């Protein structure tokens, strides 16, 4: 019987290093077909568990948020410099040697392969459908960030490079067809957002149809074309249809129910999450508060990443997404509130906090990517999107990592209508439905810029901003601490050098 952990170890090593002297150590039998002794439930659970690897501050956030107008990682004296690895993300000057970008390539490709192993070992019905969803989701991340998807057939020898390659232009149709083929075999229950249900597939299909025109706008050399893009009305109508087909989900009256500990049970809005269970199986959702809070706040943070004033200034007072007082945070003794933290910070007793030098801990809107001087600890707005879990060990919180939720789906529907999709509703009414429940003033009219701004207010730091900015043709522009426009080559990230050297089918993206 083949061992699940042997599969995972081998794939991790191959995606990391390619073929090497390790080949002589591997068992030739790993390239065989389906093994009737393989525990398919264990394989599927492993594929779900792989999603936790995306949660840390040095994985998916690196490509989805840091290069955008919502997040930055300033150096603070000797802290957070890391040879400029965060600065180059914000200013779009990364290279093929960027360790964290390379890590995203390895993680998402490995996750897709491990999901495929469920299919390669004879899965049928709901198990096969869930594995297909997980493979398509990870392949979608590879496509969106790197522009091409390497794949293996079930009977391929793992000692050889993959022989299949989906190009950027052809991949959307393939992924859509694969997911639509298994849609009816997925679980219909909506009780657990940690399960790949039909609702999850509908939301992901909406993502694929919404971005299809972006991916199809590809040059003959594989390079991504700059927008504006030609969105087909038929594709936009499919977005509307799939969002309309989502059942049993509704907007939460309390916005941060989507992100608090036990959000998987508290929220009516979550469609698909990477589940974290303290003491059993927990990912790194804690990074979302550790990476931004100051050393002297409770919990003690790393004093790292900041939210841009571009994001902060999109909000109006009273919008609960900007600032919310949560009872459980008040009871925790932390002095924290949820949302964007700016100005003087306090402890639970209402006493003003200080930085390590004894100066007032007053978070400012302004920051420099290369911080020097006496104020380097306090510059930059901080974001508490996932409120801390104080009831469990700090390294194992219960906050589930949010991947797809209903507000995102509604805003995708509004965008699709704005781009020509057919619906009995108006895009303005849908956006105002979201704004009203969040405590924001309804809009009188709706432009593309209004919708992009609303997606930022609703989905900040959730991993969709790069995808949104590219689709709305603003990703190559300028914002706080990014003074110069970018070349269109920055619409895609480079493929790791070791992947290129070990796979003759892969060609580096233009510009790298």
C-alpha cells in the first residue's frame, strides 16, 4: 500500500527542487496507476488540509495583497527589512529570485496535484467532485498569478517533468468545464463552509467567468495584456446565474462575524473556508493580527504590515467595516477593536499605550517603505480583519480562513450586470444592499470606479485585491509609496527558475 505522506513528501521535493540526485532514492512504483488500498478519505482530507498552507503571511498574501493599493510591509530600522523582500512587492520590482513568490508557485501546484491524487486512485461520486473542486481552485490560483498551469496525467512517472500544460488563454474554459461537470455531484448541504459544496462551486465558477476575458487577453508569447478588457455579455450572464443559484447564504448583520473565532458557525455568509480547529488542525490565521499589531499591544504583535491611506480614505464614518467594537474583544482585556486602527492606541483600562521607547503609540496614516528615525514604530495604519482568538493557544486559533463568501458573490453579480450581464436586478441596488447592512450611505449612482472601491471596502486584506485591480485596469498605477506606474509584465509573476530548468514545457513569463 502506498503511503499518503510519501506522496506528499515526494511532490513537495519535486516542486521545490525538480529532478536531482534524489531520483535514485525514490521507489519506481510511485508512477503506477490507481491503488485499491489507498484510503481515499484520508487523501481527500489531506487535500483539504493543504489549504492551510496558504494562510501564512509569506504565502498567498505575498501575491494577492502586497503588490496592491491596500497593504505594504515597511522596514522599521533593523526590523522587517529581510533584504527588501517586502519593498519590492509593493513597488512591483520583484525578480525570479523572490523566495515567497516561488513559495506560492510550489504550494498551489502541490495542492492541485495532491487533490488530483484522489481522482487518480479511483474516487467517484461526491469524493471525486470535491477533489475536482480543490484541484480547480488551486489551479485557478496558479493561472491567476503565473499564467500557465502544469499538470500530470495519473500514470505519469513523477521522476519526469509534467507533460501537460494549460496556457493562460485556454485554461479558463478547461477549468470551467471540469467544475461544471461535477457540480451536481457535490454536497448540497450548506451547514459547513469548510466543505466543497455546490455553493462553493457556483461562487468559484462565477470567479472564472468574471475573469475569463482577462485571461483570454494573452499575447502570443504568453504575456498578459493590459486592459480595458472585452467582457462577453454571455460570460457576465453566467456570473449572474451562478450567483443567483447560491442557496442558504445571506449577509451577516455583524460584518466581523465572518472573521471572528468560531466564524464557521457564527456566520451565515461564508461559502468556503479553510477550516482551523484549535488543538486539532489549525493553520496560521493568527498571522493576520500578529503581522500588523505593535509589540506592546495585546496580543503582542510583530509590528509589521500596514494598510494604505488609499484604503482608509475610501470609508465614511459609521461604516462597520472601518471600525467595530466587539464585545468579546472588550472582555478580553486587549483594548482592541476590529477594523482599521489609526491614532492613539489604548489598553483595556483606557490608558494610552506607548511604544518601546516610551513615546505615545499613535498610528499615523503616513509611512515610508524604508523607515528611519524616531517614529518608525508607529507609522502606518493597522488592520484587524481577523479579530484575535484569546481562548486558545496563540499559535492555533479557531478563526477559519475565508476563501469565498456571499458578499463577494453579490458584488461579482453587480459587476457582471454593469458589464452587460442579464438580470432583473440593477447593479446599484445590489451594491446598496451590501452598503446598507454595513452601515454605509447608499450610492446615488454606480460607476466602475465605485464598484472597485466597494469591493475594496468589503473585501480588504482577503486576497482578492490584485485580481480586482487587474480586471478594473488599475493594477499598474500609482498609490501611497508606489510613485511610478508599472510595465504590463507585472500583470504576471515569474515562474521559479528551478521549475523552468526541470520542465522543458515551461517558458518563463515575458519580462523576466
